[in-house]
C-alpha cells in the first residue's frame, strides 16, 4: 500500500517528545511525506526542531483548526500509548479532521475503523481511516523460501526491546542506496509501516503466520530485484515477553547477516523486568547458533543507541563495545552508519557475484 507523497499533520497532544511520541519522531525523521504541522497545545508556538533537534521549522500548533491552514491531507496519530487505545483527549481532534474529509492514519491497537462513531462520520465525509495494525485478510505459513533469495538479507536484532532496530535498518538502507545498491526496507512495526507505506504489523499477526508474513515481504523485495533487504527487528531473542516475535523474524527472513542493536546503559530487560541482560558476546552467540541449521549468518556490526548519553560518554561506549565484541560499532544517528555498511558490503557483493571495479 505505497502512498504518494502526502501533506501530513501529526497529532501528539500533550505528548510531543522524542520518547513519548516515538511514532511522530520516527515519521518526522524518515518519512518521504511532507510534515506540515504537529498538534500539541502544550507546546504551541514552538517548532519541531526545538523539541527533537531535527525537523526544521515545522510549526507546533494548538489544534486541528490551526493545522488546517497548512492544508494537510492526512492526520497521523503520533503516539503509541500503553494499551493501544485512542486517548480521550485525541478524539475531538480526530473527529474534527474527519469532518473536513482528512484521512486518518493510526498505528493504535484499537482500530478506528471499528469505532462506530468515527467510521460513520468518515463514511459521510469520504475520509479514509487507515488502521496500520490491521492484519492482512490472507495469511500463509512460512516455507523457508527466503533461503533461496538472491538478495542479501540483513536483520537487525536487539539485546532488548525498544533499542532502535528500526532506525538502524533505515539508516543502512539509505547508506546502501547512496552507494549504488538497490536496497529495500521491510517494516514490521507501526512506525516503519507509516514511513514505508507497506509492511506487516507483526505483533497483530497470529503466531503461526508471523514468519510467513516476514517471508512474504522479504520475497517481494527479492522479486523486485533488490540487492540488499534490511528487515526491521522486533523484541529480543531472550526477552521473557517478546522473544517469540524475534524468532519469527529470524525464521521468516532467513538472514545472511545480523546487526545487533543495544543501549549501553541498560542492565535489565524492559519494561520492568528484574532480569539482567546477558553479556553482548553471549547475545551474539545465541543469535548465530540458533540459525546454524539453516545458514551461518554472522553478526557484522553493533549499532548503539547513545541518545541519553553525553557526547564523551557515547563515544567511549562505542569504543568499549567495539573492544568487547571485536565488531565495528557505531551510533547510527550520532556517528553515522558507514562502518556497519563497510563491513556488510563485501558480503553483499559476494552473494550477488559482483566484482568490485573502479
């Protein structure tokens, strides 16, 4: 469901910040669409760059009525609240946007299309409601087809959940494209789908079909002639709650390589688990050993999320992790993804049968 470039207003009422509005922050950084306004009455009058450090002069406005002056075509729900319900304070803004015929894009667990009041209003005004997490009607069980893919498949895997696997995958895709490869990104979460316009809401797929959905998307990229496919990871293999979704990704994607993503300050699994994270070399060995019956994918680099650290501490963490793992290590946002793609590139060329020239 690839969308043409649209004009988007993002609804993040009372929540617009890098962590409390991660969906908004990811879409603003990576979406090909034009972000014309963010709606948050508590920060009206400021601009997006003031809050995120990027996003330019995009204005923050108090409500839909002010955002209408920017001629949005879409209102995007910019948060993913616990429980996945539409916050009551968002409902008035959503109804107002629908009343003006504006599309609503939502990554919430509760589907706006199932809300009688909103769906009936949308039917009257012609406004489309896109519930990103609604699973496809037809689902298949994985058959191991990705083992035969021509494309080089990279899966971002985590030491924990919520560490930046989507960011790492998107940055690798962009850098590979810059180097002349036909690179594609496979979105497996709501923010990635909102950015890419396609993907699978993996946490909304019944367990038997999760791997099949990942396989379907990877093989679609392969059929499209991709040289490299960067698959957005979810969860972490040994996470007590979210390990199964990671396993489904591994078996569906059948990756040729892993890139591990880690937040250096974390000592225990999140959220609220009193269980210590294993050492990074043990985590890496676990991922690689599990895939040996199918392939022998190696972890080719580590991406750190040092967002909360000072520049000095972040750089020190990068150096320490490189020593600990013996792998190229970087923060994709702070120091760039180049070293990771440098490490991947010979493997990509080898699988494709390319000979380096020039």
